[in-house]
C-alpha cells in the first residue's frame, strides 16, 4: 500500500502582506533605495519646478502684464499689432507700410462709440526713454508718454499728489507733466515735487501731479514714467512715432461690440474698400496672452524629452537594483516556494517593491520640486504656482516607471526553480 502524503495548500497572499514585505525590504536598505531613486527624484523635481514657473508666468502675464498694457474692459486701435514676430519678414514689411494713426481716426472712433467711458490717444512707440534732471539729481531711463487726459482714465491711474493732465494742457501745449511714484521718490526724495521744474532732454517741464504707485511686474516697474500732453510731446519728439488709440468700456462684455464699431469707423474714415485688408490693428490684452501661451507651449514640447531621459535612466537603475535583489534573495525565494508560495505571489512581491520604489521617488521629486519652486518665488522675481495636475503627473510617472521596469525582474524571480535556488545558495 503506497504511503499517504499530505500537501498543505498555501494561504493566499494579501495586498497588505505584499506592501508590508516591500516596505520591510526598503527599510532594510534605505541608502540603496535613496540612490536608486535619485534619477526619478531629479527628473520629477525638474518637471514640477518648470511647470510651476511656467504656470506662474502665465497667470502673471494674464493678470498683470497684459492688464497693464490693455485692461480687461479696454482695447486699442494700433498701427502695428501688440505682438509682431521679428522673424516674419513679410508681416514686418507690411505693417511698416501702414499709415500712422491720426487724430481723425481717433475722432471717428469717438463718434462710433459714444458709450465709451474714455477714448484716449497715446503718442510714442517705441516709447522714448530719457534722463530727468532736477537740481543736482539725475534719474535715468524714465519712460516718456505723450497722452490726452483720457489716457489716465483708460489706465486707471490715481493721483497721489497735485492734479492730473487736463484738456487745456493739450490745447495750449503746456510744458507740464505728471510723474509716477517711483520717479517722485527717487528724484525728489522728501521734497514735494509739485511745482518743481525738471529737464526732459533740453525741455523744462513743470511737475503738476504724482500718480499712485502700481508696483512691479517681474522686476519691471510701472511707476517710472512721466506723462506729457500729447501736443507738447510732439513738439519735443515730432510726429513720426506711432500713435495708439485706447478705448475703455464700462464692462468687459461690451468690448467685442465696441471693437467691431471701432474697426468699421476707422475703415470708413480711411476709405478702405470692402474686402480690403485692414491697415491697422484692433486688439485687446488677449493678443499678448495668446502670444505668451504660444511661447510656453513650445517650452512644454521640450520638457517631456528632458524628463523622459531622466525617467528612463531612473527606471534602468531600478531594474538593475531589482535584478540584484533577485540574485541576493535566491534563498528566500527558494524557501517561500518550497513552503507553498506560488510563482504569481513571488512576481507580485517583486513588482510591488519596484512600484513602491518608483512611486516614492515620484512623491519625493514632487515635494523637492514644490520646495524649489517656493524658494524661486521667494528670492527672485519669477512667480511660481505648483498645480495639482503636475503633482498627479509626477506620481503617475513613478507608477508607470515601476510597472515598466519592474516586470522583468519580477518575472525572473517568479520563474526560479526552488530546488536550484536553494542549491545555488
């Protein structure tokens, strides 16, 4: 009678068992785990930091820079677009042939949009920079604008001292000016600037007002200017510089309709035939925002390639480390198989360790990227905003690397013969 044998069926391995064993292996070799994760940590940190800076710049351009050029409820009629690529030679030549925006164009826009809050003229593009002199003090690189009084309404300027520019200043070509807060503070210090005369080039200009500060954007001050009556500005700099018409509406919802009326009015004033191309531009701040988005889209197309290189290197390191672990733990694998562990249990175990390593690398990389972005925002003019999707992408990268580079070592461990594994040990 043959002997009776009893084979005990192995208990199923739970998810908790797999994770607990993987964590135990990582705790047993923390230094090796850290060096294994460096490639993924650096790559993910780079991704999170760059995305944070780009997202911060996007928001800054949308909320501050674009708003400083053209407000959300305003638009401009310009000779040239707000953004014109210098690499498009044909577009540059075509816009260079456009006629200058005239007072007649501005009057046509005023009549076409009687419900506008303000319609202003700004002369001077490219905007001249000059030195302002008062007494023995000199302040360089001050921006000079020639404007009509309505420009102060369009740009939401508020008077801190003195008075704004008036229509009589324009009609009488008065040698008066309104300065930004930074000019007043740096040029005059504690002295009251109202009534003082400064030299703009060779001209003497009386300061009649100081504007409330608007602050800085990306390190660029919006308070380093002097506003002159447009008539006086043209006496100094001539009429060759490009003029811009700025229109402010009561609400942002009215802008599109007002832009269509302004375009039609200027076309009629210039007697352009139906179907003829506009020889002027009507634009809002969205043109600047769109241009910036195109630049950041180009950056986003390069980032994945850089990140992919680091991730692949990190994945190869993880795979090599897991293959070494298979060799080092042959006795463990043999014993577990001998007492009933199935091949898929061994495979799940090593795959779980690989995934845990890479996800941990992704999480650490996201944290390092967040810290670095916060430091950049604190010590530099670069804004940085960490977004949830970039952190989720970092974790997804870690998970995918763990699966992709952990499958081969896990299957190699699962295919080991227990007798040979114990014998080799």
